[in-house]
C-alpha cells in the first residue's frame, strides 16, 4: 500500500519535472499572460461594468481577470513552474555534475556525431603507439581540449583517446535555474513582507502614513517617521512640458503622541529627490512618482450667455472644486490649472506656430440646457477661447473680437443683440439689418459713430463665434495661487536583494550557455610499421554547424602541419 | 562512404568577420566625424526635421536597404554569386548609413533641443535603431555561415521597418523631442540597446523560420531546380534560426532585468505587470520554451520553424503592438 502511493508520488514528480511539462507550462503561462494586457488591470468596478456589461463583468470577475497576475490560478501556475524548476534542477543536476567531473572511464561512442574524420599517420621514426597518442593529446591540448588515454586496452595495436573542452558550459544549467528560482522566491518575499504605497504631501505639510491600494480603496499604514515636503518645484522645457520635478523632503522622528506636526523633533534625513533619484532610508525608500494640484485657489470671471444681458460674475474657487448654482442648476468645476500651455497661434490651418502662452485654466460647466462643455481660458490671451463638448477629444480654439472681461464690450454686444433680435424673429439677418441695429445700439449708448467700423468688427467677430458654437458661457482666468502636492511612492522591499542576486546568477548562467562542449573520441590503430590510422569522432553539446566547421578546420591544420593525410568520412 | 579531402584554411571565419566589422566601425566613425564637421555650425534650436542631416542620411540609407532587399530577392532567382554580393554590399552600406545617421542625430539633439540625448527615446528613433541592428545581426550571420540567400527572407522585414519609419515621419512623430523626466537615466541606454539587439535577433530567427518552411515545402514537392538551389540546406537554416535565438534570448533577458532594475531605481517597483513588461515576459517564456525543446529534447524541423515565426510575431507585438494598442508605463513610445 505504502509502496503504491510512493510510486504514484514518484510518477507525479516525474511528470512535473519532465521536459515536455516544463515546455508546456512555459507556453501556457505565456499565452495566459496575454489576457491581463488586453483587459486593463485594477480599474474600478464601474469602469468594468461600463466596458464589458454585467454578464462579462461577472464572468471575468470570477476568473480574477481584473487582477489576474495576483489571482489564485496565476500564482498557482507560477508556483508550479517554481516546483518544476526545483525538482528538475535536483533530478537532472546529478547527471550534469557527473558529466562535468573528470572521467574515469572513456564514455561509449555516441550514436550520432557531428564530424567523423580519418587521419593517416606515416611517421619517419619508429614511434610507439603510446608516443603517437601522447603527441595527439598534446595537439588537442593546444586546441584547448583536455584528454584522457585509455591504456587498459587488451588490443596492443589500439588506443582510445577521449578529449573534451567547454565542459564548464554544462554547468550553466545550475545558475540559470537556481537564479530563476531565487528571483521567484524574492518576488514572494517582496509581496509577503514588503509594501508599496503612495503618499501625497502638500508643500509645507508633513505626513506619517502611507496608503496601500487594496482593491478599489486605499488603506493607511503608519510609518515610523514623518515626511515633510519642504519644497516642490517643476522645471519646464521651452514648450511647456516638464523637464524635471523634484521635492525637498525632511524626514523626522515621530513625536511621542505620533503627531507629525511638531517640527522640533530630531531630523533623520533630508534630500531633494527626483524621478531617478530616490531617498533611501533604512528599509524604506521614498521615490518621486508624480505631482498634482492640491486645490490651488483660482479667481475667474464667468460671463453668463444664457441670459440676455450677459451678466458677469467674479468667482473664487479652487482646482478640483465644484460650485453649484441652485437657481440655474449650473455646475462649474475647475478641472485643472496649467502653468504652461502650448497653443497654435497661426491662422493658417496648413502651418503651425506653436507657442507657450503661459497659464491657462480648464473649467467644466454643466448646464441643464446645454449639457457639458469644458473651456480652456488663457490668462495672458483672454480673447482666445478653447472648448470641447462632451465626447470630443480635441479642443476647438477660436479668437474672439475682444476679451470677455471687457465689461463695456460685453454690454455693447448684449444691447446690440437685443436690438437685432427685437427687429425680427431669430434666424438670419441681412447685413443691412445688422448695420442698422448696430447704429441704433451705438446711439443709445452715446458712442460716436466714428468708432463703428472698429467696434463693429470686434462685436461681429465675437457674435459670429457665439452663434456658430452656441456657447452657454465665457470664462476669464484672473488670478491663481499654485499649490502642488508631491506624489511619492513609498516602498519597503526586503526581497529586492534576493531578486538581484537571482538575476545576476541567471545572467551568469545565460552567458555560460555560450560555452559549447565539444567531445572527441579518437581511436588510434597501428596499421603497420610506422603507419597508424586514426579515426576521430566529434560531437558538440548542440547542433552547431559553424563550431564544428571550425573544429574540422583545426584538425585539418594539424594534419597539414604534420604532413598527415586527413579524410572526412561521411556516414 | 563519401570521402572528401580538405583544403587548409588559413584564416578562421571568426577572424575575417571580426576584421570586417572593425572596418565598418572605422567607416562609421569617419563618416560621423565628417558629417558633424559639415553640419555643426548650421544647426539652430527647434530646426525642422527635414533640414537635419541625420534625416537625409536616414533617407539615403533606407533607399540602399530597400534596394538591397530587392536584390537579395532577385538573387534567389538568378543564383549568381555576383548578384548576392551586390545585395550584401548594399545592405552593408545601408547599415553603415543608418548607424552614422543615429550618431549624427545624437549630436544634433544637443544643438536642436534644450537637452540632448541618445536618439532612442521615441518610436521613430527606436525603429531606426531596430532597422540598423536587424541588418547588423543578419550580416554577422551571413558572414558566419557564408550564405547570402538568407537575406531574401530577412531584408523584407527590414523593408517593413523602413516603411514604418516613413509612416511615423509622415504622421509627424519624427522630430527630435525633449526627454520626459522618467527617461533621464543612464539605465535607458543599456536597457534599450539590449532590448533591440534581442528584437533584431528574433527578427532574424523569424525570417529563417519562413525560409525553412519554404525550403521544406519545396523539398516535399520534390523540386530540385529553381529557387531551392539558392536556399541553404535545412539543417543550416535550422542552425541559423537556433543561433539567432540563442543570441537574442540572453540579451533580451538582460534587457528585462535592466528594465526591472531601472524601474526599481526610479519608481521603487521592479515589476508592475504593465503591458510592456508582461509582453516581454511572454516573449521570454516563448523563447525559453523554444530553447528547452531544442537543447534538451532535440526538437527540430518545421515545428521549430513555426515556433520561431510565432515567437517573432509575439516579439513584434511586444515592440509595436503594445505601443500602438495598449497603454502603460512605456507610453513615451506611443503614437497618437
């Protein structure tokens, strides 16, 4: 009974460590890994439901496809690979060690060989077969081969020489497989005993906990120190893209009540970190990962185009803040503040003239009538206006005839439109009607008619754009005070050094693979006085046409130098 | 029994190959020096792509490579050693041209941009790099195996990557661009270099796989005349295929390890299962499978050829597909 189960276990071990199993497992892992790159990982439930629908969502969720590299079945396959690797290393390792040890008995001739040559040796002097054997052995040594002569021959006229080189290449098996196993184990140690979290610190603030992602949520973990963001800065290229960003951090010991506020506590470390330059503490490392707006206060002007008199409101808000007007049902949210904005200032659609126009603000307005529109308003170019409606990817940019912050012009525009629409119903107007309406408007405002062409052009241009796009509002960025938070990645990774050790072993092993083993069986026969026949059979540890050709050339050179005749025997 | 007397071989093939490549390197250095000398005082910041010398050089080199591809294919038909020699000559000239262009562009970035960098930072630049390295790896194979017909199967792939370059230029992705902060690291050079040697080697293996299948098919049909005469024996094609993967795999593994090291150094996580990382792993697993089957089970023949072709398909997706269709940490290689 016991024997039977023992046999079964051996059978299972045999299968798991067998080559076809390993090859199959590698391929299965490769193909299954594709899934996780096609389905975005670790997104919110809502995103998945929206993308795949309820049925496929529950299907995918059952199989853990949304975090598949940490799903039980993927980790099981990886563990199986590790198991197969370890058993195979132990099982095959024995034979490999045996194949590398100095030999005691000349191995049997191989069934397949890569090269077979015959050398006829005609010596002038009367050499014994031993001497010929030793000479050949010396020649082989010059080629880097180590040789063994089998002297325990019953046949006095025959000697067997065995030469090999590059045997050390066989040992590559060990560093490759053990290295890989170590990498996998290191990964396990990292995930079990380490953590990886995020930490966002507003300039001047201190934080002493890190947030670890758990599913859709972030869970705080207290740190044994507090980190203060002394200074965060971004450098920009000329065209407004960030060229580098860095934070000066000070790490303080925690006070007794664990409050991070007190700055008289002892300083542990301080450093300015950037993307490729982290701050390493004992077992925790702080990396510069990203940055973001921490709710910068913003002042802007809102021109309400939905009312006929175009009322203007000065509004103070902050980035990421949403304001709601209960009267109209409008929601105005500040999406983002850009300190550098690149804009094409060319009117010619075929030509582009990119310029960094400085700060801009992205404001989203949701109105019950017009839906959602996002505006981009440029602080230094207030008459330029970019916007996009919901679902649009590209900004539409237009140049107004005057900046919306110009109260007089806005009033003029409102009066003019009132005048114009009072004449007829909506719809189209003739140039004459427009001119008349504009003249009356000017007159009612006591503005000289001399200014008509100039004002008319500005008003006309603006009105055209508003009519064309039916915009519900206009915005003007007035002032802002940028406040950044620095986004840090905080990791504790006790498995890292194990992984690097494994990686180095793996690489050393892979380089050793390049050392190919060559083996030669050389049988020397005394065919007559001073006349020997030498048959050489060579193999290499892998099919290797170039290497065998080189070996053949080397043997040929030896024969030529000695004046022997070499013949290749093809079987 | 078939007996062959052998001719003495004076210089080993490896030595000849080495001497040849030393010459190419000297030529590249010389041309780079000349180009920089000719261009250095004409460069201005923000200069348009089509006025850069490196861009023109890339164009000429690509024409040579395209011509080389055609001549290689023609050499299958005409079977003259001279035709094949012309094909190799064009390929060598094109490769030297591309390497010169890469170095010149490197120099140009320091004049045209605010901060110069090695030109391997966007898809257009790495495609040039991929083209040059694939040709280089192929040419090494050619001189090791003394067989030029393999080129007829590798160079069309090079032609495809030339086309990709042109497409990227037309779409406006060709201009030198400033580095994003994450790429400012010395890790980048080694990581990208190793990666593209790997890709290039896998491309050569894939091309050999196609060649293997064609020859095997012709043999099956019992053809003895025509194209089959210019194709090397199956076991030689098989050897080229295997050798390309044997070169590519360790280098590619090194690239992945360097990438992990860099990610750990820059972001604190050596592995985040981002699409590029995952696809590199997939590529590694596939070729690891190939090498095990080949080295330990002595598998050979058509199934290994298919494996090499499929493996290159996966490699191609890792190189391009991930950038074009998926998003992730490697988004600086993205288009659109």
